[in-house]
C-alpha cells in the first residue's frame, strides 16, 4: 500500500513538473520574442512651423437694416383714385405713389383762387382811398385781412390736397403694395414699404472688453447665408455711447455699400471686425492642437522621428487655423494621428488626404 501511494506521488510530481517545464519554455520564448519585436512606428502627418502674418478679428452676429426704411401710410381717409408705381421697382424722392380722390378739395381750391383777383383789387383800392383820407384805417385793415385770409385758405386747401397724395420721402426700392385701386382707406392705413438699400446698415454687439480695439472707421468683413461664397466689406459707422449694464455688451453699427442690391434688410450676418495685422506669428492647423482639461499642447518630431509633447497657448482661432505661442519656427509638428502618441514614441511621416482638415461650418 505504501509503495502504491509513493508511486502515485512520484507520478503526479512528474506530471506537474513536465507541465511547469512546458509553460516555462513557452513563456520564455514569448518573452524573448517580445524583446526582439521591432518598436511600434505610428503613422502621422506633420508640418514645419514658420513665421507668417495673422489677421486678428472680433467675430459677432448681427442683422442688416436699410439706410432708410419706412412703411408708408395714409394721412387722410378717402378712396384711392390712382396708383402710380409698380411693385418692386425703384422710385425717386417726391414721386406721387398713391393719390386719394380729392375732387371736392380741387373744386374748393379753384373757387378760392377765383376770388383772389377781386380781393387783391379791393385791398389795393382801399390803399389808394386811405392815402386820400377817403376811408378809415379800419376799412383798410378789413380789406387786408380778407385778402390774407383768402391766401391762407388757398394754402390750406393745397395742403389738404397734398395730404391726399402719398409721395416718396426719399429715393429707394418700393415693395409690394397692400392696397388696391378704388379701395377706401382710413387714416394710418399701411400702403407700401419703401427702403433705400444703396447702403445697408449692420447692427451687432461686442463685449465691452473689446471696446478699446475698435473705433469709427474700423473695417469689417460680412458674410450672409444667401451668398455663402461672397464677402461684403464695410466699416464701423457708429458706436453706442452706453454699455448694456445687464450683459456688458455695447452696440455697434456699420455701413456696407450695396450697389448690387444683394443685401436686404432683416438678413442675419456673420461679422468679422478686422484688427491691425500681426507679423511673424506662428499659425497651426487646429487639428494639431490637443485640447484637454489641463491645457493645450502639440506633439513635435525630432531628428530621430521621436515625438515630444509641449504646451502651447492658443491666442485666437479662425476657421481651421489657430494663432499660438510657446513654439518657435522651424519645428516639425504632428497635425494628425497623435491620438496614440506619448512622449518618446517613434513615428513615421505619411501623406494622407483623408486627414486633410475639412472646412469649418458657416452660418
């Protein structure tokens, strides 16, 4: 019995020993293979930093207004007798756009004008008689008053007739009329929109912290959704004297020439206030910058194709590019593929069009 137990113990020891030896040989082989495995080589795209000009700007969103714009309305009640414009056409200052029926007023005016020669002759006759002491001063004053009253009555009738005509207060583009020929309108009835769009105004706000950077005459660049690929130029025309206490923003108005009449009132616009250009700056693609809770950094590549992470400061971003400090010109910087990198990693520079930065979305 003892021999049988001893035999089983020796058999188990031999079995476990062979298994352990096998595992030892396999693991040793894997360790040796791991030691001899080539170092990982990560593909990346890079650029070499260089000095270039940077155009700083202050970005904002605003809405466009006409140089002048008004909804024309009636000053008197009556029936529309004439409409002298075509919807959507240009009109000149002083043009009679709408005429209300004024036959009664015209008749009263003619009646008053007919009495003018007699009233004037009566006044002149009284002047001659007064010089000859044939009439009293009261009679002369009465004749003068009657004559002046008649002239005033004529002026009043002319003003009444003029009020029954809606004239263009300025030259511009007329809109779509809201009334029809023969329609009876009351005082204050809206007739048609008139806007001078030869020069447009752009109203927007900027933080009060940027106030020292702008002034009247500062150039701006404007983009609107209707013409995505076109940039409109203008300049700041006015700055509100007071800051909104609740928001800390200040209102700014700019003037934009609009000879082609592409800009229309009510459009929302993306505004870039162009500040003085900065020379000899470092500009990087935004894809090269690592944004983390601890700051911003980039990976640089040395002559041995190994990377090092260095901290940079992003001063301003515009489109796909960023203006940075903390790095010199002539340094190779990783622009894509850095997600698996760490300090000292070996990289291989490649050209990959799929890594090209796409255009940033616009308004």
